[in-house]
C-alpha cells in the first residue's frame, strides 16, 4: 500500500512540477539529499547548545550578567560560523548541480536559461515546500544510505535525444548546403572574371596591332610624299 501511495504522490508531484517521471524522480532525490544535509546541520546546532550546557551549566553555579553575555556570544559565534559555512556549501552545491545540467545540455548543443528572479517567488517556493511535505510525510526517515548514488550524467538516449541529434544533423546539412552554394557562386564569379580578363587581353592585343598597322600606314604615306 505504501508503494502505491508513493506512486500516487509522485504522479501528483510530476503534475505540479510540469516534469516527466524521470525528472520528477531527480527532484525528489535532490530534496532527499537537501533534507539529509539540513538534518546534519541542525544536529550540529543542537550539539553546540548541548556542549555549552554540559561545560558551563552542569552545576548550580550562578553567573554574572557579563559571564552570561560571554557564553551567549561564544555560542552565537559557533552557530553563526557553522551557518555561514553551510550557506556557502549550499551555494556551491547548487552551482555544481547547475553545472551538471548545463554540461548535459551542451552535449546536445542546447542552451539552457535559468530565471534567477523566480528563486524569490514566494508562491512557487511555498508550492515546493508543500510538495516536499506531501512526499516525505509518507516516506521513511531520511538516512545517508537512502541518498542517490553519485554518478555522472549521461547523454539522453531516448527518442527525445535522437530527435535532437537528428535536428542538429539537419542543421549541419543545411549549413553545408549553404556553404556549397557560396563556393559555387564564388567559382562562377572567378570564372567570369577570368573570361573578362581574357577578353580584355585579347582586345588589348587587337588594339596594339591596330596601332602598329596605323603607324605603318602613316609611314608609307610619308614616304610617298617625299
């Protein structure tokens, strides 16, 4: 029954996200990973408070206001440092995820766009939160062993991938045809220029001969008059 419920929830999530089953599963795996990391960070925060209680508050000793302030400042520094480290790690993790997506897209000559402004859309964020709660409320507790196996994304091998490859091949064929037409045009122009050059050379030779004949005729006329 639990599997049937999960499949039903997956179908609802796929509908909400507007993604197919494969991509919906990837989203769920990422949410599972994020939940595990979040639980680990919360345990670190709990540990910081427990350490303070065990080291400084385990007796009935009374503290001055300055001592309490010092303890709170120290606790704040520990929690703040851990939260800063986690936020930095989360940002780098998201960039790594984007990198994987973009690399896979580039293998198929695709250009993906990420609308960063949507990351502040409260309505969409609430929908994701509700979707996460709906899914994991019926799932087993998150554990490290349940995280998805780390592996490199492979190129698409379904009909969609073949269609993209076919489109790219057709695009390359069209570009090759245009290049051949350009080459033929250039060859035609080069042939015309050679023909024109030959014609002009022939006309120049004829003009030279005409001039020589004219000079010869003038010379003969002058001789007769002499």
